[in-house]
C-alpha cells in the first residue's frame, strides 16, 4: 500500500475533528488520510461514557464542537433535522448532549469522515526519515505523517484502597465496559468522587430510584474528599487565549509548566446547574453525602464495607453497600503505555519530567510525528484534553502543512 499523507491514531472527538480539519482546511485528499481506531464507531467511548455518567448538557459552549466551522452546531439546531434536539443551558449557550451527538453524527455523515476509519488498535510505531509504519491488529499502515490522537479515556483512575477488593466488588463509571443497568433498583450504592461525573451519576441514580416501584428503593451515598465545589469550567476561559498562555509559553521549565496546568485545573468541581439539583437531593434526604477520605475497603461476599477516615476528628466510620461505583476521573499517567515507552527509548523523543511529550508550536514531536489531546498538554496547556483543545490543536497542526 502506498504511504498515506496522514494517519490519525484515535477516533474520538480529537481524532475526528482533526481528520475534518485536515480535509477541509488542510486540503488533504480523502484517499490520503485514514483514522485508525479500535472501536465499532466514531466517538464510541465519548458516547458510552457520557451516557453512563448521565450527562444531559455539556460543560462547554456550543461553538466547541466537531465541525471546523464554530457556528455549525447552532446552524444544525435550527435545521429540520436538528430542531428536535435543540436544547441549550445557560450560561454560554451550552448544548444538550443529544444535540451535540446528533450534530456529530451529521458531520461524520455529511463530510464522509466515517469512511476514513480503519478499525484496529495500534501496537507498534516505527519512525524513519521518510515515513512512519504503524503495526496494528488490522495490519501495517504507512504514512508520511502520524498524529497521535488517543487520550486517557481507556485509563480510569482506580484509588489504591481498591486493591484489597476483588474486581467484581466495584465499577468505574468511565470504564468502557461499565453499564448502569447492572445496578439493581434496591441496591445500596456508594459513589466515590467529587467532580461533575460523580455528581451527574449520583443524580441519575437518585432519579432512577424515584421512579422505582420497589418497596425498598435504592439507597445512594456520595462520598467526596471535600465539600462540593462549583466552577463553570474545569479551567478558566483565559487559558484558551493569550491572557494566560503568554506566561505559559514563556516558561521553559516543563516541570513548572506541569505545575501551572495542575494549578489551573478546577479538579473535583462542577457547574452550578449540576450542583443545585445535587444539593436539593441531599437536603431532601434522597441521597446521603459524606465528606471524608476512604481509608480501606473489604468485601464480605455479598456486600462491601468501606472504612472512612476523618483526619480532622481523628476518627473512623464504616458503611456497608451492595455496590461501589468510582467516578474518580482518568489516570494521570501518560497515554500510550508501553508502545510510547518503546518509541521514546528507540528515538530519544523529548519528554518532560512527567513523561509527557515536549513538542514544537506545530505539535511536532518528531519530523513525522504529531500529538493532540492529553499528549499536547505541555504545549497547549490546561484545555488540551477538552473539545476546545482539539480546535486549538487543529490551528497548530495546519502550521506544519
């Protein structure tokens, strides 16, 4: 097979948006571009994970979407096809998940992006001065340029205290194999996590219990390490433009850049429109909220006993549940695992102290290798993983063409 001009590894929001950007703005012919992705459809993990957590509205504005035209989603919402899904939530005109997904499906179909996909998982990458070879379970693909667009979405973070539990004793809401339907109507459920995913999932569990006809409806307990924190976004909007990025770009110490990213992120937070119904559910007694760390957990066979630790009071407390569901986000470990470890070692690719790539302004890690999403954090900053991060990556990538 003749080498492609571009091969994108990963078919999520970043991969498909950048495939569209390369086609529309980079003028890359369709037969010179492919997206290697292991899932059964584009955006498969995005759709599965957002459905599992019970997301109804996006946290980001409607201009942050799949199409290269920032106003595309709003135009779609006014069309006959989009009107049935046209729901927004203030502030910033945030679209409903159904509208966002319907628009994504329309873009994928209209732009022919689904035809660019090759189903398979990358296993090894080999670099040379003239091309890149990617071995996968679908065969070997060759391209002049490769874009790494896989993120941490297959790496849910599991706390250390879970190591004492059998795998059957807990689920992670962001695990690709998790399904909320496994939870019975009368289960006692502990949800662990303090951010938007935990809040949305807890609310979905309470709403399901409200409609249950069981005489003993589901008991829902939310455990957070801190009181509820409200922030509209997971980092300030200034990180989209020069106001905050000037100092970030001037910083040459990549350890300090990582610290700037960590300080900028509003981890374990949620927007006010999610926090309000959550507080109402807690105040009405439909859900219990416990602010505490977790010291340990053990399985008793049919149930799980969690030991809570109140460091301020120097006391412990135990609660029992039928199921534990983690909503503790994604692992901070660099995506790519051993495949990228081997690539870094073989070619001496530069990384920061955190192990993430050090790239140039065009997101180039090697003359023929580019990155986006989490892998571009040390260049794009705190929003790199978000939908707007894909749009910013597109602008950078076009600089290399």
